[in-house]
């Protein structure tokens, strides 16, 4: 079973453990040059406390499944707006894969010891999301320790895609930072028990969190 330690126990007083910061997309990330042209590209990093799991798929599942309630509300609004123009909804995506091929609404395209790449292709745009675990020797100069970097790249196919991304980009950046902040304050998964990467068990007696159900 994958267990989690309360953030209050594992924080060392550094704001970098609970506050994400904007960074450049790591050049060693698989998505750094994924698209020939990008209509959106950003990355946010957050330092990881000692003892945190280093399996990127474990951390990706933890981050995505611990989303704040207001993010779920935004996703419902987004679904209602895009369904009418034939775009994929979050509910459709999450129902299309219930095994290790998806993390929440995101299809898993690649995974290795340091990085998991997720995303989706649609008629208006394609996007990829990377969760990269940077070990201590490659960590940021200011933090000095291991960190997690969540990067996003988007390539638009048409005018609809460009209009869509122009509208959602500010919300996207808020959501990514909220995901990381919430995960850090909840308490990251523990390294010694991080090999189970299917359904994630939580402290409340192993209940499963759904993308559309409040904790």
C-alpha cells in the first residue's frame, strides 16, 4: 500500500516545499522539443522533502488526484462549454481508460525512472504534460535538493485551438500551481512504499479519489 506522511511533519520550514515557482522547461525533458511550434509552454517546480518518493508516475497520480474542489468545478464548466463544439470532455477521457494507461484524464505516452509524459490529441490542439523528478545533483541552484517539475506544451492545429488556449492559459497556470501546492500541503508519498502506481490509497481508510468526486 502506498502511504503518505502529513506535510506538517515533513516540512523543514522552507517556503519552496509548499510554494511552486515558475522555471524554464528542463532541457532534458522529453517534451522540451516535442512540437515544432508551441502555442503554450510553461513549467513549475516545487522542492521535495527528504524521504519523498522519486517515482514520477506515483507523484503524477498523487498530484492529479489531489486537485482542489474549485478545479473540479472549472472542469465541469469547461466540459459544458466544449461539448457543443465536438471537443473531448474530461468525463469522456477519464472513462476511456481506467488502468495504468491513464492518470486521471491524461493518457500516458511514456514513462521512465525520472519522467512520465502524459497528454491528449484533439482536433483543435495537442498537448503534453511532463512530471519530471530532478535528483539532487540536477536540482535548482536555489533549492539545492531534489524537486518535481511539472511542464506543459501545447500545439494548436487551427483557429479554434488558438482561441481556446488564449482563453484557458491563465486558468491553466493557476491550476498547475494549485495542484502542486495542494499535493505539498497534503504530504508527498513516502519513498520506501512508492512502487504501487495503480490506484492510489489515501489516509482515510484507503478510499479512492475520483476526478469528479470531492474528498
